[in-house]
C-alpha cells in the first residue's frame, strides 16, 4: 500500500480465496499451484502455467475486478479455464473421464468423493493410474479404493523434507488425446465448492505439449522418489 498498490481483503462469499494468479498488462496471466511465499520455493513441488490466450486473460481479469470490488460474478472459462466454486468439480471429472490410456495425478489433498470416484473408475476401466500424494495415510480409504481398482499411489509424508503441494493431472501423455491440468484447487469438497480457485486445462499435442512434458517429466521423478502407500 505504501508503494501505491491497491490491497483489499478477499470476499466473505468464499471460505478461502485460494486462487494464485498474476496478470500483467491485461495480456498474460500466470496460473499457479503454489503460494507467493519464498520459504516454500525450494522445498515444495508446485507448478505454474502461463497463458496469453485473450479469452483466458479477459476471464481472469473480469473475475479479479469483481472480487477486488466485492461484487458477485459468474466466471467464464475463456478457452482453457476452470473455476471454483462454479465448475471445477465437473470440469475435473470430465478431464478424468476422457483419459483412455494413462492418468497421472499429483495432489496435496485427495478427499472429494466425486473426483476420487472418477479416478477409481478410470483405473477399473483399465487406464494406468498413478497418484503422488503428500501424505497418503490421511486419505487411507481413498488410496485403498484406487489401489483396489488397479492404480498405484506413492507419498512423501516428511514434514522436514520435500513437500507435495502441487495440484496437477496429466492424461494420455504423448497421445493425440493428451490433456494437462494445473491450478489452485485441491481435490477436496471445500476447495471445489466453497473457495475461489482457478485452474487451467490444455489439450492436444500443440500448445499443451511443453506444459505436459514439464509436468509429466517432473511427475515421473516424484513418483520414482516416493514411498508406496
């Protein structure tokens, strides 16, 4: 504020304003899974995705302006976006349901039954499902369901070490049906239904490929370094 920036508290319409976004000059937005807290940069797994898609940026700015003013708004998805508390759950379920061969999931929280059940259903359908969590023991029943369906789960659970804070999925990596998702929303009912959250979904092997490759390569390393649940 002393430097001339406007600062307001988030709306009480949401349990938390958990969205993590920076938009510059109304032309480019950075959609993050991580917080702007320097102590976590070297110890947490997080991702950020840039978009300069005009419809994406316009949608992000419209919601920012409304939230800044404390007025109600129904977000639009631009070309690639998903929002809480409006359509994030349904968009995530559609993303998961579209996976035909592989589905890699990296999450801090893993409790929303609708989304978890969709992941379990993909594993039952023969999709190769891999999940990386921070603490699988906190989601024992959900982990058991994934594993019983044929999926695999690993975790870290080290309070003094590497922290899986990411919220990202990659489906059908390397195929024409490839999709990648990243954003602020956890797989929890509060995050999907009660918070202000923003994520982005990119599809295909064009603009999505650099993002998918970065997240998938990182996921592979994290999966290999985790402990089986």
